[in-house]
C-alpha cells in the first residue's frame, strides 16, 4: 500500500513538473516578433493575390459578354452570360470533347510509359552493380543540359523516315524511353532505401525483378506519383508536339483546339477563349490538390532512410 501511494505521489510530482516545464516553454511572443510575423504573412498574402489575379481575370472574363471585354469594365461581369462556354461546347464550331478524349489518351499513355521506363532504369542505376553504370548515369545527366530545340529537327527527321508523322507515336514514344530528370529523381529515392530490404528478399529467394516489383515499387509510390504528375502536366500542356506531328483535325488535342478557336477570326471572342483556357486549366488544379500530399513527399525524397 505504501509503495502504491509512493508511486502515485511520484507520478503526480512528475506530472506537475511536466506541466510547469510546459508553462515555462510557452512564453508569450515579444511585440517585435509578433510585428515581424504579421508583416511576413501580409507579404505572403499580397504575393498570393498577385499570382491569383490573372487566373481570376480569366474566370471573370469567361462570363462576360463580348461588349464588356472591349471596354473598361469592372473586374466582375456586369451582365454575366454563358455565351463563351456555349461557343466552346458547340460542335459546329469545335469538337471539344473529341479534343478532350485525345488529350486524356495521350496523357494516360505517356504517364504509364514514364512511370515504367524511368523507374526500371533508375533501379538499375542505383541498386544493381554493373560495369559502366556511373558513366551511363553521367551521360544521362548531360542530356539535361541540352535544350529541346537542339534535338527537335533530328527527332522529326527520324519519325518522318519511319512514316510516323501524322500519328500519335511521336508524342507517346519518348515517354517509354526515359527522362533524364525523372531518372535522376527516382535514382535518388532508390538510393535512400535501406539495403537490408534487398538482402532480406534475396535470402527469401526473390529474383532481381521480384525485388524491384514487390519490394521497391510499393515504397516508391510518392516518387512515382510525382513523376506521373510531371508527365501528365507536360503532356496536357504540350502545344509544340501536336503542332509539329499532327495534321488531322480529329486527332487534335485541347491546346491545338484553343489555337484553332483563336484562329477563327469570324467567330472568335475573348470570353470563349478565356472559357476554354479555364476548362483546360481546371483539371490540372484538381489533380494537384488531390495529389499534393504525395507530390510533396516525392519531391522531398521522403521514405525509410538507410
């Protein structure tokens, strides 16, 4: 009984000491620090509003009639209208949903190819020892220093000689052959995983391909999602590729559709252009908000450290 009472007394004393330490740690902020934090947050809000302003103007203009866009009007539409969106969805003017389907098809296939090719190359460069590995990785990193305009003409000539111009192959094939930045990102993530996982799998009789697919790929989810977001965004916003390789209107993407709508001088209107621009941007915003958690993890190389 005395031991129990002594134990309870000690626990009470420890709790009181912890509360006192917590109270001591929670000191009120000094007036100067409060002022600096306030100025800091005000500055961040001002910068955020500055970057949000073009997006707000795009949405606001999409609901304005054409007459309000050619004169000085308030930021918000005086007489809101959906004429801009009706023009975008009018099949007699432009097959919007056909362009949307083409863009989604290219984006999904490109993401699939990028995730598979980049992950397996990064795994080979980081977890498998073979002669010339470091040299090949250095050459891969050197590719990042080359602007895309340098290889544009040779790549076009290659696809032209293969009679693939006018198809989706030139837009899809590059994603199945790896990207220097994606390989670098995934390699760094692979190298951060403990070797003990690989050794344990080998003891259990797992093959090299089994270690890659069963052990490391599930741990690579944040990094793979990051690569998928980058690839999806690049494919979704790509205008130069479809402009060079596609000529059939039925194969156009959303970016080509926006260009086509802009070139229709006899019916073009600023609200319709802003409406289509907003519809193209909206999926990217939704994608980022849903995948933001994994995106941040992938960029910061989070995971189990060796």
